C-alpha cells in the first residue's frame, strides 16, 4: 500500500467549499479576459493608514517573542480604545492577543473538553468547521428575512428548553453580521441577555465589525450580559489590516481564572504569540484615537452610502435586501424569482451563484455557505469592489469632519459595483 492510500481513510473530510468554487470560476473568466465583479470575497477595501504602516517598518527589528497574551501596552491600548468608542470596562489582564481573531475562536472552542456550539443561520463560514475540529456538536437555529436575519430571544429560549444535555452551551453571536450586515438593537440585546443568563449560555460575541457600525453609540451585548460574554475583535476590518493578522479576545473575569488559563494553554501550544512587529504597530493604531475616529467615520460614510445604493437597486426589482447597518455585506433573498429560476434549472443558491458568475461575471457566495438550507435562494454580497484609497485623497484631507458627508456622496467613485449591480438587475429582468 502506498503511503497516501494508507492515510487517506484517516483524514478529516473538509466541506465542499463554495468559496473555492466561485474563486475557480472567477479565475477562469479572468484568464479569458472577461470582467469579474468581485462581490464574493469579503475583505476590507481600505488601505491601512500610512502612519501605521510606518510604525510597522520601524518595528521590523523586534524579533523577540512576547508573552502568549501579548504586549501589555497593546492590551492596555485595546482597552482604552474600546472604552472610548464602546464604553467597555476591560482590564488588560483579561485580553489575549493572537495572529487574527480566528485562531482565538478556535482556542476558545478547544478549551472545552466537550461542548455544544450553537450558531444562528446564517453565520460566518468558519464557526461550524472550527466547532467540529474541536470535537464538539454543532447545531443551528434558523433566522428569517422578516426578523432581519437576527436571532430572537424567544427562539433562543425555546431552543434551550428542549435541550436534554448538561454540556455547556456556547453561542457564537456575530454583529454587525458577516454575511447579513445586520446588527442588534438595545432592546433585542437586553431580551436576549435575559435568556442567556437564565440558561447560563457562554457567548462568543464576534464583534470584529463593531467599529464599522454605521451609527455611533451603538449597544453591545456586554452592556447587558458582561459576565458571560467573551468579545472577539481585532485590526482586520476597521483598520483594513486582515493580512496583518492581529486579533484579540476579551475574557470576562466572571468566567474564572481556570477558563482563561485553559484558553492561554491552547494558545501557547498552537501559535505562541502574535508577531511582535505587528503588535507594536497595532499599539500605535489603537493609541491614536483621533486618527482612528477620522478613518472610521470616512469608512462608515462610504460603506453606508454604497450599501444604500445597492439595496435600493435590488429592492426595486424584488430582490429583497435589508440595507447594512455596519460592515460591508448584504444578504439578498432572490426567492421572489424561484419559479422563473426553476424554469432554467436553478434550484439552489449554489446553482444561482455559479450561473451568475458564468454568465455575467458577478461573484456572490451562496447562502448555503453560511448555514442556510441548500434550496435557499439567498447569497452574500460583499460590496467591496472599489478603490478604498480614495478616502485618503487630498480633497478629503482638506475638508473638515463636518464637510465629509458632501465629499463622499459627491465624489466617491464606485462605478464597478454600480455596473455589476446593473448587470445583475438586467439578468433578472430578462427572466420575466
Ligand atoms: C465574522 C468574522 N469573524 C471573524 C473573522 C476573522 O477575522 P481575523 O482576521 O481577525 O482572523 C472574520 C473574517 O473574515 C469574520 O468575517
């Protein structure tokens, strides 16, 4: 028996990845000189501010390992910025830094010997595989368009009342959401927190997009359930620095020193510490709050404007979409066209997104990638195919904060997205 046969039946089988399929189709189009509207892959379109990249250059000589939890001054600056922007009362001893928040999500899951991981559908693609890799049972609760794809307190309570296991319940709760762009009101969070307390749910609040919530002074779950709410965030989204790999988790003291040490134990046996030069540059990013505020305001105005444009165009032709409340995703529901789509052999979100890619070069990710049932005619639309460096142009630098609104609506260019949406609308129009 050759070696690869010897091991093949012992390997974990990865889920068929819709993301890879769309990437593959998109590469084929690009090779054939055809246009692709990149609304599938979601990464920040904005560059890291130049001052922060300069700090990274200066820190390149920092070759030492740090403690697993990360540089104390970075953890302090993270606490300070989230106090200023979100009124969180965090202590640096409760922060763990890592090369991206994703590995920390896994460390939290792996800290439990056995738990049940609960996910609202739709949710981000990596939670389920991570839960399974950590050896846990993973279950989903479906949400609806009418509830703006949000989990309701009643749904959560009903789910918990029918559970017949003593396993700890870990809910991964992400807002603003990837893939829906929706967030939660104070009332929703308060209602949910009562159910969470009642059933002793451990919540991983994935707030990686929170600083990109369009309205200011937004509520967060830890306002209502600080004791059970682990908060996950980092530099990737608000600072446009996904590839830098800098994330952190805040672990409430109430979960106990043993829990924190269990997470640090997994972190220490997997990644050791986040890259030191990145930690130094991140400290600068988190410390310079005035610059962060300007940068965030510009991003939020632009993203809000594009979200509203796209949602309006889609809703006009009955592709129903809630406008985003933060981040850079929309989650359109194409169900209105089900009968017409079935006539051309499209029965699932996966069929639909493959056809849209092949025929008009519009890349979207099917709802099934996010835990929706295969026959759901939903998709994630990442409205990021534009040149984000425009927000640093000289025009905008000369304008005071108060004038920025007029700048973004008058001069910000996102023609490629407009063209992609026009093609999409025309494609659906022809179905009728
Ligand atoms: C909802 C959500 N959580 C977590 C992550 C991981 O972010 P990081 O770059 O910090 O690992 C992402 C990245 O796409 C995300 O969309």
